[in-house]
C-alpha cells in the first residue's frame, strides 16, 4: 500500500468539502438559519461528520483507481467520471450557500447525483469494492437532493 498516495487522494477529495466551508461559515448563522426547513431536516452538526466520512470514502475510491494498471479497461473513463462528480460536488455549495440560489442548486445536485450514479456503474466494471464504497454517497446525496427540493419549495 502506498500511504502517501492514499493520504493524497483523501486530502484531494476533502478539499472539495473544505472549499465549501468558505461559503457555509458565513451563511449558516445568518441566511441559512432563517430558511424554512422541512420536518425531516437533520441537525446542523450531522453534516460535517457525514461529509468527512463520504469524502474519505471517495479518497479511498480514487486511490484504488490510481492503483489499477494504466491500461485497465474502463480505468480512464472511471477516473474522468470520478473527477466530474467531484467537481460537481464542489460546485453545489457555492451555488446553494454562496449565491443562495436554491432552485439552481437543485438542478446542480441532480446533475451531481446522476454523475455519481454513472461513475458508480462504471466502477462496477473496473473495481467492485470501489463501487460499493460509493453506495453511502449515493444514499446521502439522494437525501440531500430531496432536502434541497424542500428548501427551494418552502422558501420560494
């Protein structure tokens, strides 16, 4: 195991969340606190730990992809799709918290969820363990999509 690569992959994925923190820190106590929230809205403290675990799992997936032989069938496409979903992940927070654009954030999170599902399907062709590591991410982003819809609907 190449620990340097593993830690690098995890840090790279965690950076998507760290980027989002720049937008959430100011927005949570002010704008977000005033939003009407659905009855199924989780407490604020849950988001940090959940995303930390999910970004760590993504980092493990990225590491496993890097460990595959460069000529492995489907590896390049899996890496491309992985970085696409990670970019979409990093984009959601500035749209939702930075621009405070709830409906555009919903469109963006739908695209992100689609990208996550597509990369996971691709991962089933190259590394089944990585595909399973994406399962909690799919579940959480599905929930986040529903939550985003509720925020948009309640606050329009």
